């Protein structure tokens, strides 16, 4: 009898030992991220003083040409040089709104005031006052390296280091890969727009709520609010 | 009973005492064998067991400077063995007279997930299984309804004209529920407002994960996997040193950077300048200006955890090429 019991337990131990493998953690492919995807370099390299333009392989300063050849003051004509520039800046479509007509390596402030390229923010402030104010106080734009505003190592980016002054709107970007949520299967199928798992009472309830609140086809009159997040916050208040 | 027991022994030769004794012994052996079973598994890493020094190590707050130096030396040795690099590991102590606050501009964020992956690279999170501190929610415009958010979006380009984007990470609450529930005090709030985890003290019970209203805490279900060429050697004890299996981790506002005056990694990588960081006790810092002058949204304010992470808005919607036309079409 005692031997029988011992054998039973030993068999059990054997089963623990050599039985089915314990569940191992599922691993799938890792996301591939290139170092260039997460670089902190400013989006654009900007013209500093003196501005340099490459023409036929030669590095030229503005006044090398503009000092020699007089160009006519009207500015709506087609360019014969600088043709790579695409101008998409709304109403601001005249060269000499921003560039100084006489001294081409300077920017044009109000009246006949000239400012160097590195003070480009003062130029932008002519029209974008609130944004300029925000930028000065750190609320717009980006500063690199140090968080303390008094730290000399802090490097606030200037307007033209992110925005192309000739076409300042940002281009849309390709998003980097999303989370690889393991153990939950493909969430798109069940939770997000796909088939809802009706065995789950919570999901069923959610579906009912969604159906009650969301029109099947949002018509034009329904209107997605243009004010976006801002108005959403207003609504919450 | 005694009488019945002796009657049984008369019949079979097995006494109650010997039966129970044998059963207990065999069960004990079986239990020990089962407990040792991981030794036989192919992917078993002896490092899982930890060293004796690690076992005897004191709590972070109770370590003397000498003991801390010993712990750092041990961790450096482990990093050298595992990743073949010499880490710049130190114990970055809390700053005094500084309270770190984060602000994120919801009008600007385009949901490109650069911050998510810059964070992973900076903080040595496991690539596989994947651990990410930042979760970028895509939310339909016109509401801030987390229930209808999706963080698995996969567009060709972002921003999608019908959605806005809300990155969520640890809010470094002033009244953190995750700290309250920890049964072993392995997580606590430091003087500069950052809630940290001592990975050598955490027992992996995951109470804090359940307590956090911002889904900010991550658990190492398996041995973290980081390619050797991707390890960041710039490490601190309380932030991005490699973590073992079975412990919690979380965003620390990159304390190994920020406590030395540098910007967090997620901020520096943001291509649209939506992220702002600084000392809220400094009246000139950008976060103070934002809190004073911008319209602020606190996620799950009703949870009363007093987050140090604020969302804010611009007066005007920023211009994004192409996306504009579609949005205007929908609104008109």
C-alpha cells in the first residue's frame, strides 16, 4: 500500500517534470526604427549671415549678383533665378514683403529697417504677433538641450528652423509603427470598427451606446467641428 | 478514531502515521522538483536568480553612499556582461527647489509617434516583448472621449483630418495612487515630483499598474530584450538601467537627463514642438507661462491625483498641408 502511494506521487512528480511545457511568453517581431526617424536635429538647415546660394555649383552671396545687376522693383513677375523656391504663404506672395529690396542679404522690417537673417523671428512677428509672443515665452516652438530658461546652453529654435518661410505649413508625416500589443490579438478586429465580440457584455453595452449616439452616416449638417481640440475643451468646460 | 486507525493498520500494514508521512515527503520532493523545473528549460537565464549581493541589498533610501557605490558597481558589471558596453551609470539624486511639470499642446500634436520610439531608445525599454511608456491616443475631433480613442491607428500619413492626437504617459501625480498601493514601498515620489521605482526592491505584484488611472506603468512579463547595439549607456539607478524580468517600470521624465538640466528625450524629438517641460516653481519657465496663459486640460481630473502633466491648446488651429482641405470640406 505504502509503495503504491509512493508510486502515485512519483508519477505525479514525473508529470510535473516532463508534462506539457509551461506557457512561454509570446514574442513577435520588434518594430524597426531607423536612427534618422528619431533624430533631434532641426527639420531645416537655415540661412545664416551671410546667406549662401548655390548657382551652377558656385557658392554665391546675394550681392555678388544683385550688386551688379539691377532688378526691377515689381515682384509679381516670374523668377528667372531661385526657381526651386515654391511660394505657398497665403496672402504673403511678394518677395519684398520679407526680403530687403536694396540689400538682398538682409530681411526687410517695417519702413526701411533692415535686419540680418539670424533675427528672422522679428520679421515673422510683423504678421504673426500672437505666435511671436508665445515663442518668446517658450509656449510656441521648441528649445533643445536645456530646460532652464536661464541656462546659456539652451538652444531655442528660430522660426525658419522648423517652418519653410516660403511655404510655412508642415507637411504630413508618416507615423512610426504603433504598439505591438501582445496577448490581446489584433485589437482592430474586435474593438475598433471591426466585429464586436458580443459575448462580452461590456463590448455589447458599448456597441449599444455607440449606436445610440452616433448617426450611421454623419451628414454634412452634423458637421465635424473645425475648432477641433480647442472647441472640445470649451465643451468640457 | 484511534481504535479505527489501529484496525486499518491491522489489515494493510499501513498506519495513518506512515501514510501521511510518506505522502508529505513525496509531495515535498515533487514540489521541490517542480520548483527547479525552470533549470531544465532552454531559455533559462541564470541571471534571473540574481546575485547574493542583490538579494542582501538595502532599500534605496536606506543605502549609505558606500552601499550605493557597491550596488552601482554590481549593476555596471552586469551591464558589461550582458551588453558588452561600459555604462555611465550613476545615482542621479533629486533636485531641491525644483518641481518638474510637463505640458503638451494638443493643437500641435500630429500623432507621429516619434516621442514613443525616442523614449524607448533613450530609456532602454524592452524591444521584445515591447514596452513603451508613451501611448498616443487618436481621438475623433469634437470631443475628448477616451472611450472612443484608439492607439493602434495606422495611416499612411498623420495627422488624419478627422482626428486629433493625445499622447499619454506617466503624469507624475502629486497624489499618486500607485505609490499608495505598493505593499513594499518600492515606488515613491521624490522631492522634484518624479515618482520612481527601485527595480531591485519591486516584487512585481502589479498593484500599481491597476491603481494608475493613466495606464502609465509597464510590467516586464519576460526577460527584456534589447539589441546590444541599441543600448543607451547613459544610465541612472532610478531610471533607465536595464530592468530584470518581473518588475514594474514607468516614465521618469528622463530623470538621468532632466536632473542634470537636460531636456527629456520625447521633447527633443518632437518635430512640431508640441511638448514643453520645465520647473513650475520658476516664474519664467515655459511651463509656468503656459499654465498662466493658455487654456489647460487635465486628463481625468476627476481622479483627483493632481497630475504634473497638462494638456493645452492654441487659439488657432495650426496649418497642416493637404489635411486642411479635407477638414474644411467636412466642416462646410
